[in-house]
C-alpha cells in the first residue's frame, strides 16, 4: 500500500511534467537501485548520465556528510573554499582558465549564451549576438536554452522564442559556414547529440568547427553536459578530436549525484564577465561543491574508471550489434564509451516498460532510440545481463 499511496500523492500534488514509470525508487548502491516494494533494478540510466560513479559513492557520501556539518550555504558574497578547490581542479584538468559554478546544465547554457554575447560587445566592441546551433540539439528548457535547442517540437506553445539563434544541420560543416554572418558571435554544439538520439558526428567535425571559429573570430561553445566527466572514455568529449573550445558547459556527472554545473572558459573570454553581469544564489554552494570535488577527484585519481570506459563501451556495442543481427526491428546501433543508442523502426517506450518488469532501467529518446548511459562502474557481466534481457524482450514483442 505504501507504493500505491505514494503514486497517488505524486499524481495529486506534483505537476504533470514527466512521463514517469510507476515505481518509487528509495535506495541506490553502485549500479543498482531499489523501489518501495523492495524490488532490485540494474540501472542503465544513471539519473540521465548523472551518477557516473554509481549511486551513493562512499567518497561522495562522506564528503557531503562532513560538509553538511560545517557549512551548507553562505552565498557568493563571500569566498567559498570547496568552490575554489573545485574550480582549481577543473582548470588544471581542462582547457579553461576560469570557472563559473551554477546548479544545472540549463543554467550553464544560459551563462554561456550571455558570456558569448557580452564578450562580443564588451571585449570585441562589435554588435554580434547570433549563435549557430544544430538541428536535433538539446540544450535545456529555460527560455534561452530552449531557443538554442533546434527542435521545434519543444518550442510549441512557448513562442515567441528568444531571437538570435540560427539552426543548421548537425554534422554539416558547410551548412555552418554558410550560416555565419556579421552578427554571428558563436557556434554552440554537443560533441554527441544525446537527447537527439545518440547522434555521433564524423571524425574531424569538431576540428572543422574550431577552424571556422578561428577564421571568423567567433567562439566555439561545447555543450559537454552529457558527454563530460568520463562518459565517452575521456574526461571531456572534445579530447577525442584534439581541439579545445572557448567555452564549455558541464553538469550531470560533475556532482556525483548532487545538482551542480559549471561554465568553463578561457581567460580571453571569461574577462567579459564582471561583478553584476551574471550570478546565482545557490550556485557554487559549499555542499554541492564538496560533492563535485569528491566526484572529480575520484575520477582523476582512480584512473581505471575512465580507462575502462572504452572497453566497456566496446563490449556493450558488440552486444547491441549481436541483437541487431538477430532482430529486424533494430535499424542501427551506435555509441562512444558508455553513451550508446539503439534505433528501432518502432516505438521504444514499450521496450522500456518491458525491461523495467525484468529489473532493468533503460531510457527512450526521440520515440524510437533506446539510450543507454549506465554508471561508469558497470561491469561486463552486468552489461551481458541487459543484453540477454533485451533479447528476450525483443523476442516477446517482435517474434
């Protein structure tokens, strides 16, 4: 009865903005979560690529416990030790010189939009404000991030959109070059389109965009919200292309399960932000930063976690390929590291529900792509269990 009561209360008191599964998760450890009826699930969603270290990683938990006893919030009118230490660690392990810490990926994208426009006007002294983004992208649901998201289905009923964005095809360098004009201040792109269906561009795409930005003196902004923090087999997605952006947005895996995000930028660009030009009440609070610091330190010090992602991803992809050979409803499989997609010629939600009943949490995006983004500590054996479950589900639903 507890579960039914909770589900009833959820329906009565919480706004209907999500299509939720009919379970209540109450505990998580490592790669597993447990619902209010005591059932166990292997988690291949990881809070939408948030729990990269698994659920309730001991180092993150202890950091939170210690910080909660000392100081949880004071505001950014003061210097905050965990915020300083996290920013320093991010700078020392990335392209960036400066960091702005906020609460969510959407906030980081909003900050990136503001920084790019302000840099053009305050530093370059030019009236540049347009940002080129890619069709199929997803950058968030606030009005600025929504306008940057080049999927009209998300815009409906929220128009008019914030002006100043031009949409072009993803993975098409020529389309980007043709869209650049005297008002262009930046290009905003995901190294891999996660919400767009795990769409991976050709090798050299990001490098070509970097060249275009240098040629036209505009900024390259990378949305690393889903690809960052080891998800693709390197700490950041841009490392695969051997380039560096001018600005990058991080979130999801940054906090080890806690809500935190960061905007990274070079000194050249970051200097456009001055006191009063941007801010946040809760961003960079001691509690979230303590968690982020513990999570990042763990990724950096336990080298085997990120190093194993390439092997795990290849093993996972091979398993999905074996399913594709067996089941005609699978159109394609793709992925990099532990961000993988299986595209179907039918709706994916019934398969998500069927896997749930078998004890596996998976995700469906753009209606027909099953997306897998498990904790980076997943094992070959656990991946094999999911492949077996998917095989059974596909056989049952598509005999």
